[in-house]
């Protein structure tokens, strides 16, 4: 936070939309839709899903 405030005070922050564009490549999924659903349900049942507003 201190770094951010210092950069803001110095005028060193880029305006919104002025940052460098980065092209991300997607990777094909190795799991089936059914496998993802199964993992989700298991995590939900075990109580391992983050609560809304909870940060990792």
C-alpha cells in the first residue's frame, strides 16, 4: 500500500487503459465437464469452497 501511495503521489501510475496489452493463450482443458462438476460437488460437500467476499 505504501508503494502504491508513493507512486500515486509521484504521478507514476498509468491512467486506466494505458497499460501494456498482454496476449494470453488459453490451454485446452484436460478434464471433462462431468469431472469438473464432480470435483465441485465434492469440495462443496467437504466445505472447501471459499465464501463470497473471502480472499485467498
